[in-house]
């Protein structure tokens, strides 16, 4: 069990002997750079994103010199998260379906401005959700990335924030036995689902997640303190 983060001490008894839950967002992609909603589209990291992932791994090793057991590292099933996990130094990660990104439905592959123009109102994913979008935005097509690579895009009905939160709670339940056994657990995934997962860790409404900024290839730490689930560090 890792008792301390190297640049700040956390007493084991304050956490009840539980491990840390560490959240790492994937590195930059072409769409994270352009502002296009990237839910289930299997888009890879850019060259800059790959460098970000390597640098994130170095920061994590500095914070957790004891590392993470292979059985305690999990990635989203999407390639951008898996690439990040591997480049950060965790090639033997597992896959946790519950931390796939929020399914944005008709907003997939589109910027907020494009969605708003097509919908006829100022759309906000947190306030309105994918279900408010016209069915005309749903469909399948192939997108060419700036690198020249092509990726298939599917825009379906999407999921509500409550549905995404339910998935996140399921992911927390899956790793809780590891945490309770004193292991540190690393989840490598996406901005929105990790923010939503944090809201569920705290036991608050999932819409709270909109107030949590999480940049590409940055990590956050969740823990227990005197019986409560808390945010230990954010956006490091």
C-alpha cells in the first residue's frame, strides 16, 4: 500500500487504510484540439498527445514511486485512452467499459457552435444533453483527420448524464475492492466521464462535474478522509 504521495503526505489512518483512486485523462487528439465532441469515435492521439502521455507518466511516477500493480490499472476501451496508458508506462492495463466517454449522440464529431446552428438554439451538453438534439444530426459517416487517417463516426441517440453517471458508479464499484485492500488504482479515460465519475465518488449530482476542469494528459487523485470520499488533488 502506498501511504504517501511524494510531494505531500497523507496519513493512512485518515484514509482508513484505503488506496488512492487516480484519474488520468488521455492526451491530445485532433478533435480535442478543434473542439469537436469526441464520445465513442475511436480517434488516436496526435504526436503532441503522445508526448503529453509520456510526460504524464513521468509525473505519475514522481508522485507514486511505488507505481501501480498491473491489476490496478484500467483504461477505457477507446484507443486514445489505451495509447495514453501504454505511453505513460502501463502497457499491461486492463479495460473497463464503464469509463468509456459520454456518448454525445448527434453532437458526435461536431463543435458546440455547429450543433447549436444545426439545432436552432444555443445547445449545452450539460444543460440539454444529447436527447434534446434533432434526429437529423444522427447518422454514420467517415471523417478524415488532419493526419490523413480516416475514422468512422457514429452519431446515435446518445445517453443522458444520469446514464453516464450510472456507468461511472459501476466502475467505482468494480475497483472498490482493490481500494479497500489498500491498493492505489489508476483509471485512464476521458474528460467528461472522469469528471462525472468524480461527482459520483463525492455522492453529488452529476451536473456538478461541469465545474471540474480536467486538461489533456492531466491527472487527479480521489481518496477517503475521515470517512468521507474527497478530492485529494485536481488537474495535476
